[in-house]
């Protein structure tokens, strides 16, 4: 019996655990699922005879070492900052490790030790990062194998609400950590390359510089720039590309509306608002507006944001109850961002019957034998319900497949790594297609960066 230790049984672990349980007999597996909440871990086992749920505290060093020492491979679904202690124990007991998180500097520093012990530490093997790496590298390497040169690379991904559940004015609901949505784009200037020129977008301008794209069958979307599009430039081998841009997808109009919160200061997470516990939603809104002895909160907001009488931006603000004097924030010592998250959660939480949707879009322009071409590759994945969401599927399945591939010796290049090698991405992408994670490619002519497709 081969033992897999899964640390963390949260929302993204549902499809991961199901996949491995379905393979448990044919692959001779036993799963130990550890979580702070043993009840949550037990629910995820579904009473399967090849799964054991345990209460697991990552800070209990004795328990952590004991469980890791007994396993053949460790899957950590913990928050990224908690992987490091697990990783050190994996080296001590010579165990492979898989995470869906970005490779931190601390994790990267373990690379030499991981290689010395002939271990595979696979990271960034979820959705974004993960499926984006694998699908992009497959197309890029296919072009290179034909003798082509990459000129343009753009990659977008978004966790959205499925069309049948899209029933609010913002065309958006939370499908992952709401706090990350509220803080998106903060902490640095977005940077990318456009037609050979470095470009920078400060946070206060980020949501007014969007790019439009259409996905067949699902309509039009907009993308705003991620903070650092150049992070994977050398890793992908795109140092000579003229355009390199990574972004986040939303429905058209979302970014313009979100920009109202940015300009008001409601997304700020750097200070605490006094009396936040007893503050009403209306008081919260008014706190960002200038004092006036007679003008109403509504009138002041219209004036400061320059919202016309017939502008639908106003209806979006009203829809969130921002002017309601009877709704109380109820958060002690809260930042503006925390309060905004609470307000948005009232309206943007997925309902019991709602479904989510993942959309990914790659644009790759290249030159081959003197001619310029472009590949547009799109992937849309729809959730089934509140447990088997598109997010859980696209994050959890690649992790599970990679873990089994490592366990079976099919992925055996040692080191701290992300899934950009063929031995990793080819079998995983192929198997993901069986679960509806399919990329559709469309060939066309590459005419350079299309400035007409960019909002001002």
C-alpha cells in the first residue's frame, strides 16, 4: 500500500481527493487527509475504506514529522507561507512534495538539498499558476520545434460566475478568496513589454487599462494586467519576445466599476477605521467623501466620481447597499479593504445553486519561415455545484495527477520546480481533457499588438 498524505481539506481539495480515491484500488493507494477540522477531513473521505481523516495541526512538530515520515508523497494544500516547514521535513525524511502555490524564495533555496536527495518538489501545479504554465509551454515548444520564433505572448485567466448564475449588475461573484479579489493589483506597479517597450501601470490606473477578447460561445471579456508579467520571461524562454503580458479576466465593464472603489480609497488595507464595529454602510461610504453641510452622501459621491444621472455605474453602487444607514459593518478594528470585502460578500457570495466558471486565454504570435502567425487558445471550465466547482477541479486535478505521476516514477527530474518540462505537462494536459479541461486553438495572422483592442 502506497501512502499519500494530503495536508489541508479546503474547497480546492474536493476534486483532488476524489480523483485519488477513484484511483486508490488500481494504484494501491491509501490517503491520509489531515486538516485542523477533522470533521471537514472526514466529509472529504466519504467513508472510503482507503482514506483516513485526521485532525492535523501544521504547528505540531511531532505530529507533522510523524505523518510525513509515514507517507510516500506529501500534497500540501496549505496557504503558501506554511509550505516551508513541510518542505524541510520532506527533505529530512526523503519524501516527494506537491503544492499548487508559487515558488517562494525560501522554497527555491531548498533546491540544492532537494536535488541531493533525488526528490521532486513540484510547485505551481494548480490553475494559475499551473494549467497556464503547462498549456502555454506546450504551444510555445510546438512552435519552436517547427523552427518558429515567438514574438508575442499574452496569457489571461479568470475565476468567474457561470452564465446561468450571472444574475447581478456586476456580472461577478466570489469564486475564490474574496480578500485576494479586494487586494488585487496592490503592492507594486504592473509591468510588461509591449512591442519591445517596457510599460508600467501604477495601481491607481490599473483598472482603466484593459484589453478586450472574445471567447466563442461565452461572449466578450476584459483583462487587466497582473503585477509582474516579466516573472516568467526567462523561465518560458521568451527573452526575445516583443510583447509579454499576463492578466486577469473579468466581464466587460467590471474594471471600470471596480475603479470607483480604488479612487475612493475603499480597497486600502494599511490602516484601521475608527468605530468600524458600529459603522453603517452609509457611514463607511461617507467617510471617504468631503464634508458638506447640506449635500447628501449620494450627491457628494456622484460629484467626486463624476457619475452622470444615466450612468449605470450608479446602479451598481446602489445594488451593493452602500447607502443603507441600517446595515452595520460589525467588524472590530477593520481596514477599509476588510469592510469592503464584508459589503461585497453580502451580494457576491455564490448561492446554493450557483455555478462558477474558469476562463483561460492565451495569445501567441510567432514568425515561421518569414511569415507571421498567431494562435489563440481558449479554455472554459464550468463547475458542477458548490463542492465540485470549476476552481476546485482546475486547481485540484493537476495536483492529484502530478502526485500520481511522481509516485509512479513518470516524473523523476529532481529539484524544486514548476511544470514546464514535457515529462510533466504532456501527460497531465492529456488526462485533464478527460475531465473537460480542454484548450481550443484558433490559427490566424499576427499583425502586431492590436492597439484598437485596448481600452483607454
